[in-house]
């Protein structure tokens, strides 16, 4: 969902709804997993939290139609890849 949303064109009519939905889902994810003390130190949680925080922060600051700069987008995607790999290894 994060990958699809951040790759939408700013002129896409669905971008505002996609960003709103992503914010709801990411807020729910953070609210659910932040309470789990056993997960806080895991690399997968840390990297996914960082990626979600960067995406949410961008859209809060610049609005849902503002494209994410290439450098930030690359960092978000790298953090998501790292989190997914860590999950596969049970971390």
C-alpha cells in the first residue's frame, strides 16, 4: 500500500483518498504495534516505523498531492525492503 500510494501521480484523482487511507492504516499499525514491548527493539519494526513516519510527515507537511522527493522516496523504499527482509529472518 505504501509503495502504491507514494508512486501515484499528483494529478491522479485518487491520490487524496489513497493518502488518507494510508494515513489511517499506518496510524492503526503504529497504535497496535507500538504497545508491544517485545517488538520495539526489532529491526523490522524500527525500519517500518521510520518509513511510515517519513511518509506521514511528508503528507502532513506538504499536503496529499505533493510528490515525495526522489531522495526521500528512495530512503522510504529502502527502509521498507530492509523491514521485509528482517521479517523473513524473524527479526
